[in-house]
């Protein structure tokens, strides 16, 4: 399937799509393969090797803890913040990982934690700097299953040895789309030839794999997560995780901005403060991401605050939106995210959305 809006706007945990979401997703795939292959009950030991950028900055990006959750069978788009805290606390307290145990609890308990991972920051695998290898063995030391993955940006993962096949499949799927595009010129050409807007071109391409109702519901759900992320962050005070002792600024800023703008306009919608509101919302999302909270990649975690900040402002402060119906507000969300998704495709196709790579 070609890169679509739901690939670019994927739900996951912070702080990094390349270093947190991708590794967690790869570990979860590996855990599912163990279950499917029938070797899970023979697993006696586990080894995780992290290479290049993943090894060098993994501690700061939550790579190791994300991998532990993935190995238990959790997926970044499905796990809830409470589950993250609960499982990581249990692993730290017991020193035991429940391999492929998410959901049914029938995983294999292994004495394994962050300290057991092998870090190789000076070794960069040929495909990408974000490489990782998972290996499990039986009681006699025989390797039961091993796989190497690369986290290539935006939460996307590629398995070693399947790079060419994945690229070929991607190219073939693009040819099948009603309006395939790799460049801005190609996208605008479709708009000129059909009199469609950018959001319409993207929507019709999405309809190649989803119904119109599924697209709408999916995009509204994505925005609900964005909005929930903002609301959560504006209530959380204290310090962000890590050794730098960075204080959360969004709650205090929000309180001051509300007071100042209401003093000027009781309805606090004065456009004079547009930049302050946009920056505040972006900061709130970024702080939630930095704390390992639930965010939406846009198209990466590093840029997660930009899209919700602009859309949040449009829905809450743009002229006339305070009187708009819910249907009209939902239409704005869908059109906005489809358009933004089309621009995200251009970045993915023409450059990269992996900070470590570029």
C-alpha cells in the first residue's frame, strides 16, 4: 500500500517516532512471529542488539523501554499511557519480561530488562543508522529465531533483506492509485486536470483502501487524540523526565494567556494573540511527547505539535468557528488533515522523515 494519511498520522507514545515508536513496533512484530512460529514455549533466552543512533541516544529517547513493551506484544498505536506506566514499573520491580504476553498473559517470563540490551553506537548497519536485531535461543543455546529491523522515520520499519521488495511493493501500489504523486508538481497537476482540491485528491486515493466513512471516522479519531494530548498536557505540572530538570511550562503559560486575553476580550478570541495560542498548543503537545505521553506523529513525533497547534487554533479561534455546527467543525478537521497528509507524503517521498538519517 502506498504511503497514506494514516501512515503519516499514526498514534503512538513519545518522545520519538524513529527511536521510540519504530523500535516498539519492530519488537511487537518479532513477538508476534514467535507466537505464530510455534517456538515461543521453547524460548529460554533473549538478546537485543541496538546499533548506531538507536544505541547512542536510546536512553534519552526511551528506546529500550519501548522495546520491552513491544516484546511483550504491545503496539504503540494501541497501548494506553496507564498501561505503559504499569508494565514498565512491573518489569523494573520484578526484573522479568513477559515475552509475547500482552493480552492473554500467556507469554514466556524471562529475566530481562534495559540493562541487558547490547549497545553498539559505533556500528552502523548498511541500510540505516537506526538498526536493531532480536534473537531468541532455547535452553541449549540454539537460535530459534532472529530478525533485524530498521526504524526509518515516522514510525515506519523495514526488515533487513526485504528493503527492495518493500520499495517495489510501494511503487506498485502507487501506480494503482487514482492520482499517484511523488512531487508537488505532480500533485498540483492532478488538481489542475480535475479541478479537485488537494484534500480531495488525497481522499480519493485513500478511498482505494478504505470507505469514505472509515476515512472520516479515522481522521476524527486522530484529532481526538491530538486534542486529548493538549488537554492532558495543560493540566500536568512539574518536571519533564530526564536529567536536565526541565520544568513544564504549558500550564502556567495557559493560565497567564487566558487571563491576559480575557482582560482584553472576555471571549478571549482576539486575533492579536493568535501566535501565542498556536505556540502554546504546540509546546503543550511537545511537552507531552517529551514525557513519553500519547501523541500523533505528524509525520514524526519531533514535529507532533505543529499540526494540532494550527488545527486547534482554527477550530477554537478562527472567525465564525464558535458558531459552527459540529458537522462543520468535523468537515474542517477532515479536510485539514487530508491536505496536511498530502504535504507529508511529499516529505516522505522527496527527502526523509528520519532525523537521524538526514
